[in-house]
C-alpha cells in the first residue's frame, strides 16, 4: 500500500486540475520557480546555522555544556550525555543526527541512552531552524508566542522520551 500511495496522490492532483480546466504543467513550473526562489532566499540562514553548529561541535563546547548541566540532569534522571543533543536538535536536525550516530557508537542503540535518543529525536523539532526558515520565507516579523510554545513542546518531548524509554 505504501508503494502506491504517492503515485495515487500525484495522479489525483493532476486529474483534479485537468477536470477543473487548470493548466497543470504551467502551474507546476510556476510553483517550482517560486520554490527555487525561496531556497535562494533562505540559503544564507541555512549556511549560517550549519557553520555555527559545526564550530560548536568541533570546539568541544557541546561536551562542556553537558558537564555544566550534569548536576541537574542527574537529579532529574536525564543522561547528561544527551544535553548537547538537546541543544543541537533545536538548531539542526542533520547535525543532531551526527551526534546520534556518535551516541549509538558509544552506548549502543539498545541502551537506555540510545532509546532516549531515538525517541527524543522523533519527539522534538528543530525550533530555530524552522522558525528562521519559514518565517523568513513568509516574511513574518511578529512571532508572538511561537518560541515559548516550541520550547515547551520540546521540553514535553524530552520528558516523554525519558518516560517512554523507561518502559522498554
């Protein structure tokens, strides 16, 4: 079923456009051009985020952050080894994936830390990346409560990942 669902959706969209007498191909080309312009507009932001994450990771600053929070994390039952992952995930999912691979190599994917890592990666979002890219593309200047809501949601995802990993 999963192999056929995407072609069915694409066929449905094309058929719907044809039935409604839309110029399907021309609209597709127009959308592709708009998408390409958006990519060009957000490229400096993406490069800046990737460079910043690379510098933090290579400098050892992330390990330092983990050691700073060790006292707090030990009290609440959260592995301090995952503190850098929490911070990096807020900025870059691909950089976080690199940290995940390092965690899996060190502790194993079936360990408690590995299980928390796996669940946390799927329960949290790249907050600052998403906000910067989408708000820049949509030219949103007033973010209101987006950051606070996203941080609370991320905290909830982290708490849930620790709880759920405890059930396995």
